[in-house]
C-alpha cells in the first residue's frame, strides 16, 4: 500500500507537468509575413507547448540564411564606410551644420543595423547546433527502440533518474523562456506594423528640412534615406526575434526528446539493471575513504582550534589591558573570535557527517540485500523502512535548523558589508579585520552548506531504499497491506489509524453542529411574525453570525485531541482555537452592541436624519472599542507583550484627545443633542440670551445650523450651543400674553369699574384664547393703567398677532362707544400769577 501511495505521488507530479505543458498560456500570434529585406521561408510546425504560429525562418536552411545575413552586412558595411568618409570631409567649423547631422544620423542607424545582423548570425549558428543535437537525440531514441540498450548497473539507473529530475526542472524554465521570446516577437511586430508609419513621416520631414540647407549633390551620397533605414532596422529586429523564438522552440523539442530518451533508458534498464557485490564493495570503499578523510580533517581542525584559541585569548587580554578604546583592536578580537567559532563549527560539521557516512553504508548494504531478494522476513523489511522514514523525518528538522543558521550568518555578513562601505579610505587596519570577519563567516556558511549536501545525499539514498522496499512488499495480501497501512506512522508516532480517527472526529463535530444550526435557522425563519418573540429573533440573529471558519477550526481542534502532538504543536493548536474563540466572541459582541444602538436607542429618539447620523457615529466608536479589545487579546495570546501596545494606544488616545478636544467636545455635543433632544430639525429656538434666534435646519457632527428670521444662516458649534440657555418655541403648547391699557384721569369711576369686564369680553370673543385676568393695575404718570393677561391656545406667532390685533380693535371700538379716552403723555404747567392752567404735550 505504501508503494501504491508513492506511485500516486509520482503520477500526480507527472500529471501536473503535463498540464503545465499543455495549458501554458502564450501570446497571440502576430503577422508572419516578413518585410521585403527579410529572407522568406515556409513556416514550421508549432511546438506542442506553444500556440504561436512558427515564423518562415523555422524551415529555412541556416547556411543560406547566414549567407544572406553576411551579404546584407557587407552592404551596410560599405554604406557605413562611405558615410564615415563623407563625414571626415566636412570642415570642423561646419560640424554642427545640416550636412554633418545627416551623416551622423545615418552612421548611427547603420551601426544599429550592423549590430542586429551580428546577433542574427550568432543566433543562426545556434540554430544549426540545436538541430544537430536534435538529430543525435533522435538517433539515440531509434537505437533504444531497436532494442540496442545495453545492460547496466543500479548505479547507472540512479544516475539516469537524477538526470530525469534535472531535465524536468529545466523544462519549466524553458516554458518561461519561450513565453518571453513570444512576447518579444509580438512587440517587435507591433512596433513594425503600428508605429512605423508615423515615425517614418516624422523622420523624413526632419531629413528633408536638413537637406534643403545643404548642397544639392548630398542626395546622391545617401544610399538609403533615414525613413528606409528605420524600416530596415525594424524588419531586422523582427527577424532576429523570429530566430530567437525558433531557437527556444528547438531547445524545448530537444529537451522533450532527452526526457523521452532518459525515460526509455530508465524503463529498459530498470528490468535488467544489476547490483553486484563488486558495485557494493566499490561504494563501500569510497565511503570508507571519505570517512577516513573526515577523521583526519577533524584531527587537523582540533590542532588548529588550539592555535586559534590562544591567539584569541592573547588579543582579548590585550584589549582588556588597554585603557583607551581601540576600535581596530576590538575588530581584531571579534575576527579572532569568529575564527575560533569557524573552526569549532567545522569540527561539529565534520563530526556530524561521520554518522551520515555510517547511515549511507548501512543503506547501501540494505539496498543490495533488497534488490537481490536476499531478505525473506517481511518484518525485517518493515523495520528497515520505518527506520529510514524516521531518519528522513529527522533530516527535515536538521535542514530547518541549518537554513536558520545560514540565514543568521548571511545577515551578519550583510551588516559587515554595510560597515565596510561606510568606512573612510584611510581605515586600512579596520577594513582588514572586517574583511577577515566576513571571510570567517563565509567559511561557516560553507561548512553548513557541506553538511546540507551530505544530508541531501544520505536522504536521497534512504528514499531509494524506501522505494525499493515498497516495491518488494507490493505483493503482500490485501489484509496485510491494510494492517501495515493502518499501523504506518506518519507524524509523532501517530499511526494512520490515529489520523483516520482524528479525521472522523473532525468531520463529525463539524457536520452535526453545522446541520443542526441550519435546521434551527430554517425553522425560526419559517415562524409567523406574530410567533417570533424577541428571544427567538435574538437566537436566530446570533446563529446567523456564527462563522463557518470558526466551526471548522473548532472541529479541527477536537480532532487534534485524538493525536499525539509535540509541546510546540499543542501550543499552536491551543492558541489557534483561543484566537478563533476571541474573534467569534468579538463578532457576537459587535452584533449585540450594534443591535442595542439601533434598536434600544432608536426607540428613545426620533427616526430622523440627524438621529441616524449620530447613532452611526456612536456605532462606529463602539465598534472601534470592541475590535481594539479583540486585537489586544489576540496579540496577548499569540505570545507577544500587549503592554506596549496598550500603553501606545493609551498615549496615542490622550494625544489625539488633546489635539482634537474641541472637535470631540462638539462630537459628544452632537450625540447629546440627538439623544437628549433639546430641539430637533424644524424647531424655532432662541439662545445666547436672545442674541440669536431662528429655525433649526441641520444638526451636524460639529455644528448646528439655523435659519434666522431675516434670512441669513446662523452656524453655531454644538458645544457652545449646549453651554447656553435655549428657548424652544416649537414645544410651546400655549402662549401667555400680557398687555396694558391706559385711560385718562378724567375717566369717571363708574366707567373705570366697567373697563375690566370690557377687556374680558374682548378677549373671550375669540376661540383661540383663554382669558386669565384683567385688573386696574396702577396710577401712572399720565394714565390709569389696566393690565390684561390671557393665553393663545397655539404656538403659531401669526395666530397670536391676528388675535391681538382683533382684541385691540374691539377694545378701541368699545371705548369709543362708551366715551372712554385713551391716555397719552401730557404735562400740566401751573402759573402762580395767572390763574390758569396750560396743558400741552411734552417737548420732543
């Protein structure tokens, strides 16, 4: 069964590569007709990996194409020589004249054409070489098909399999290269077909302007005009891109043939390859020799370590004895330290490579026994396989640690390079020791790379042993296969049965809650509106906001409880489920806060635009608070210290609050206005001690806008508006009216007694009034004063003024009928010598 899994893995990789080859997107094919000066030919058949039609060059004879290129190169060379000689005849004084400019532009264009032809010749020679290689590969394939494959050894089979893996990797790189070649070809064709006409017209006009200023015989000196040269260069560029595209196609065809050849060689050799005792002894001799060399190298490095340590100790003591800080000495101490660390790391790597050689010796011996069917006990094969897989798992952790060590050393080297760039030129001693530090770091990196390569070789050999053991055990009975499969250890001593149980638990704890939630939601949605109580509606809304990703993570957590995980893995799983719980709680809390704002507070306020705006702001602030708390909890549970984050948020919040205190005060003033409702849009208010009055038009985040009686708009900040007294006339149910009436002192007593009743009658005649009182209030300076109090039963100011006007007219009419005179200001002057009184109105 394990062999079957390996086969599926290989088949999946092969299917992926074939899908990439078949489905590789390519650029659209452009026009394949070459310009007049480009050689013609018959288009070649397109490669299976490209949908672009092959250019005519694909079936041309490279030798004839090369002759044509050389011929055109000679023409351009002759014209270039002519132009350069003509340019030399121009006087220095006239070097900036129109003639010199014409010659210089022609020379530059001819140089570009000559360079393009050189590139074409090189590419054509490559075409010839690629076609020869293709022919050779096809001949080798024919030999393999004819049964001429010779018997080989297992070592040759291993080499062929390594070559096949490298060729498959190169195939992906060639696909990208082909796509680039197609893009370059399409761009060259587009430049020739779209922008060439406009460029030619512009160049031709510029050249004609220059030629009109020069001698008339200059036209005879020009082999081609700039317009023609520009067209030639574009056509030569297109032809060069066609050759490059054909070459990449040939490279891919050659690679496909090599892959096919290698595959057939592997298939033919796999059935007849031998692994003799001599081959095993040869590999054993090589590994023993390598082991002896490593042992000698370890001894030599131990001796070197003592020398390096003594030097480092001496320099360190010298630095400690130095009173003043010597930068060069400090760098020398660091270099000596790195030298000692490099030697120590070299010794550690060599010692670590010695067990790898023993493992490879064991693997070669076991491969020999497995390949030659020298092992009869299936349990022994299973033990060998389990041991090899365990070692391979350990190699994964080792490679991770080695890569981390390489990254850290590379970072140190980068810092040293930056320090070297910033050093002044006169710091030769410091530069010397920094270079030494960089060199020792490079030696440490090289040592680690050697260890990685040794692990890679051992890992490849063990993987081959596993594959061959699987091939040997492929003929077991079905029950044995299933038993072995279920007992197969995949990770941390977890068998396949353990993983199957964990997967079943995960599916169970996901599907049951998921469908239970769906059923409850379906039933609640189907309830009639009258049966949907607030509690049921709340349950429905909460179930709708349970995230499916949270359910998946929770199910995976429950499944992980059936597996044996390492301490680190268990910590990661626990943190993941805890973070998921925090986010799910944040979603539910966020929903409940929003629901409370837009349901409970909405009932407390009117459903107008200003209320919705303020509630949206309040909701936004509450959401920020909720998710900030969620973020802090997540950061804390991920292992980071959230104290700095909370402190930063607190300090930042204080800074923002201090900087925006006026804005924030107006913002909270807006919330107070909307929630407390001292006035709403449309109310007529007076504030600031009768300084401002008008109708409310808009309640914003920072300001409230009123329309005054005289027509202008009054804008006042919310905070200032709430800090003053506000009179809201819109909420006045009835208006209290007080007015006074004055009559002359000559009014008789009987009439004075009738006046309160007259005033009451005048007020009560109107339905919109409610009479309160009318009294003879006081003796004025020039009148007897009566005070009347009544109420207008509505808040409309126009109704009040109409009613007051009608009451005044009725009072005037009744007083006129009764002969009661209204008082007005008068002065009485008494003359002592003349017994008379002169009454006259006061001055002014």
